[in-house]
């Protein structure tokens, strides 16, 4: 079956540090890949996505590239801010029977300190 | 445009009681999904509606869980009777297919604690 593996954290960084959250996946065929973010007290928000190999998703300074050869979709940001403190979920969808069930990773908690 | 809304935001109940969670999808979205995150675990799929029809309920834990979507609008998820292991965050998501692409938009979740 489909699965997503990511570090659970917590990851603690100083403001302006470089962020990498690793994500690898297992799926047949060509899934779509996503990063969702959950800020404290809020729901899940779509951060970025990529639907085919070598696509790069980007939003709010975050980037992730769909690497089929390494089955990875690592999240990066060059300079994190305190406001980036949240839980980040890597996810994939694989169309099955006309709809797409989302398979999530465990979530990585990021804490950015001033 | 209003996003996906869920009610209540929090619920604390005792084991054996009944709780009903509600989800209002984005207007016009035919697809509605329920997911659950148990503490320390991944967010897991529970079930999927297309309009008022259940398409896949393979993720429902057991028959204490009942989901409905009357008229293809809002959906409810009832847990009866609740057990301790039902505690977690229940997320609802809705989506619509556009140009062969589907993106699910999630609600804020309902945090359920069973004591």
C-alpha cells in the first residue's frame, strides 16, 4: 500500500536558519505529492504540491521537488521565521476508483526560536 | 469563499456517551472526506462521500462510527458509544475535480477527548 515517511521531530531552529524536512514515499505509479501545514490552533492548510516527477512546488518561501528516482519530496526553506512554527505533514494522493485518498506522514513539528 | 467548517472545535465526553461531529464543506464541492489523527500517529482516512453517497468507508474503525451526508451538503459523524481509543482530532475535507486535478481542502478539525 501507499505510505509516507517523515521525521517526527520536534525540529528546533533559530530564526533565519535553513530548514529541511525529509519526506520519502512508497506508492505505485505516479502519485501527486503535497505538503500541508497546521499552525497552532488551526486546521490543515495546503502549503504546496507537485503532480509529476521533477515538478517543484513552492509557496511562502518553501519549496519541494518531486524526485521519482529517490521517491522523495523534501521540504526546504532558506530562512525560517518564528511565524513558521507549526506541524508540517507530507502527503500523497493516488487516484483509486475515481477519487483520491490522502495518505499522510506522521507530521513534523517545527519550532523556530528568536 | 468560506472554507470547510467543523463543529464543535472541541468535545470532552465520558466513555459510553454519544458524540456527533459536523462538517460543512465548501459550497459546490461534491467530494467530502473524513480523516482522524490519533495522538502520535498519522492522519488516517476514514471515509469518502460523493454527494450523499458513501463511496468508500474502508477506514471506519468499527460499527460504533456512523457517517451521514443528508442531501449531499453537510455531513455528520456519530460515535456511539464512545471509547477511550476514539480520542483524537477528526478532520473533514472537501474537494471538486477541475481539469483533471483534485485538491482537498481541510477544516480546522474537531478535538475529541473521551475520558
